């Protein structure tokens, strides 16, 4: 399955557009004045009713207070405060009206539905997944994804829950990429999950970004945070790694010992310290190789006789 197979349909997608909103400062002042006016008119209406004033005046005062109260309620109800790193998606009568991104206080239609969306950078860490690598070896792997909402309208209207959608697509991408590489490098220059972190992270970034682009999410970075053999084979693979390390160390020791023996024979011959025939050279080489390659301290033995006796 390719990343595009998981994308929502683009036929009916809604893209973000700015909303032309009114500054909230002026509306707030008008609303406060309207509240004060409504309270004053209400007080006058009550006072007129108590003292038996003219009926028409009382009705006018009541109507004026109701109108001012309605104006104040509409003004104050439409106020929307926006902090840095946030956006407000506005729906009017069910239709997408636009998005506010500029921090501050704004006024929108009082009956409009407003949904706040964070546009800050977030980090999502997947659960530890058990996946078979390209060789069929079971491993446990997890990754962290840094992301932010780039298109608020697509994030809210393209899928039911964009954060849950991101999580599911991260797991699918991680499974696909992990199954395409071996856990350990094979040969010179081969990429692997354990050694090619940069290459794997770049491929994960491309994979995840392609999957969530259609829902208005931008991915900044993908990083593997855990990778290990599955518990059922961990001990066996550890023994194999230890054996490989021992063999590599032995090869290094033997190569160094051979070089030291060659150097010793060359120095003895150049300085004419002693003349050795082939049999004595073979004996000395054997003794030196034992001393240099042994895992345990050697015990010196002094030969008081002749090699040929």
C-alpha cells in the first residue's frame, strides 16, 4: 500500500482561508456601554412603575433596555480571544466561514461555531511495535514524530480526529519502512535499521509526510527512539553478536601477533643477534604466537639443553 492509498478523498476537501473579522476592542467598548445603558433604562423603568408614571414611558423604557441588552449580549457573545500559537476555525450555519490566526481579540457572528486548533509544534511517539525486518527477524521498534497543523480547515473537516489519524499513519509507515531493511548491516555500505539511522529517519519523514499531507498536517522530523530484538530471540542474537565480536577480536589479535613475529625475526636478522635455522625459527614463531595469542598469562620455561637433544 502506498501513502496515497491511505489519503482521504480530495474531491470535497475544504482548504483554509482567512476570515475577515472585526476587531474586538471597539465591540467590547460598545458592549460595555450597552450594558450600562440597559441597566440605567431598566432602573428608570422600575422607578417609573413604582411611582405610577405614564404607561407609554414605562413601555418605552422596557423596550429600550431590552434592545440594549440584546445588543450587549450579541456583542459580548461574539468576542473571541486568540493567543499566539492558536487558530480559531469559524463555522456559520454549518458552513466553513474562515480561520482566524492573528493573535488578539476579534468579533465574529455571535451564533457562529468556533473551534480552537493549536498550531504549535507537537511530538507524537508511537507505541513499541513488533515488526519483522526484511530477513523475517522479529524486532521491537518505536519512533517520535514532530508535527504541526498547517491547514486548520483540512485538519478538522477531512478526518474525524486528525491526531488519531496521524498516530495510525505513523504506525503504518513505521511498519512498512522497518520491513524493508535488515536489523543489522549486510556487507559494506548496506543500510540497516540499527546502523543507518539518518537514512531510515529520512525515509520515515517522506513516508509519514506523504500520508498526512491531505489532512493539513506538516511533519518536521521523524526519529527512531527504540529498536531492539524481540524478547523471544534477544538472547540468541546476543550470543551471536558476542561470537562475532570474539571472532573479530581474534582476527585482530592474530594479525597483530603475525606482524610482531615478522618484526622480531627481521630485527634479529638485521642486527645479527643470533643465526637461526628454519627449525629454530619455526620453534620461536610457535612460542611467540602462543605468548601473544593466549588468553591466559604464559609461564616462562628455560631450556637448559639443546633443541636437538
